[in-house]
C-alpha cells in the first residue's frame, strides 16, 4: 500500500537519498532543509514501509511552483507520482492558490502525460533549461478552479 505524508526537517537525509537514487543532479539534505525553512510543501511517499518518492512545491504569493517530483525506478508506473501530484494540488487548493506551475523535461513523456491528465497545460518551452543531460523544458500550468487572475 502506498501512503503520502507531509515531510519535515528530520526527513532531509531520507529525501536526499531518494533524490540521489533518481537524478543525475540530486538535491542534498541541505537543499531540502532550505525548502523546509522557506515553507515549501514537501511530501514523502512510502510503499510497504519503504521510501519510494517525494514532491516539493514552493509557494509565492498566490501561486504554487512544483520544483521537484521523484519516484524511484522500482516504484514507477504504480501511481506514486499521481498520488504525490494530487496531494500537492489538494494543498494548493486548500491554500486558495490561483495556479500551479512546473517545468518538465521535453523527453519525459511519462511525466508530461501524468501532468496533462491532471489538468496541466503546456504554456511555454524553455531552451536548455536542464543540464546533465542538457535538455529543453516545457513550462506547464494548472489553473485552479474557482480562482481568477
């Protein structure tokens, strides 16, 4: 069974280990501590008592920005990413944010399909946004219902 919880600063090392397992340029425990310090929403997903993923959403004024979503390879395509994204959307709605933005690698079709299926639309392409490997990003946006600009 998969569960998603709000993470706290005591989990920074665990989150960094997950990031290291998922990315060529992982976040450090210090990076996660910085996210906690600025009030970002940080989620941790677990399956059968094993950490399998995380997600981070920064908040600025009335907007959310999903800065990181990661799921370990053994847990992909099992709904973990969808659970994390839906929980972030729920947090944004509870805080009455007007929209959520994110960037995604143009080659990450699984993530693009997930975000699209949750209502995100592509609004821009950012050239050479990512490194290792260098790749463009799509900026995607979700306008939250009941909110206006």
